[in-house]
C-alpha cells in the first residue's frame, strides 16, 4: 500500500515543469563538474555527457510550451 500512496503523491505534486527544472539544475551541475574533471587529468567525459544530456532534456521540456504548470 505505501507504493500506491507514493505513486499517487507523485502524480499530484510532480508536474512536468518541476521535473524540467530539476533536470536543468542537475544537468548544469553535472556539466560543470564534468568539464572540470575533463580539464583535469581525470575521467570527466561520462559526467560531461550525462550532464549535457540532462541539461538539453530539461531545456527542451521547458521550451515545449506546455500550458499545464
């Protein structure tokens, strides 16, 4: 039963706008960290690629022009 309650809470409170803003925030932070790691002698390419994909996805979701926010 707790899973059903959590699912119904998510459907009521997590809108597409909130998910897009979260994706942009996480994507920007991950992109910045990946860029720093890529510039330093470390493996930063995976973090950079994931961060850029999250950032792009969030920006596309924000720019899609949905009216329900």
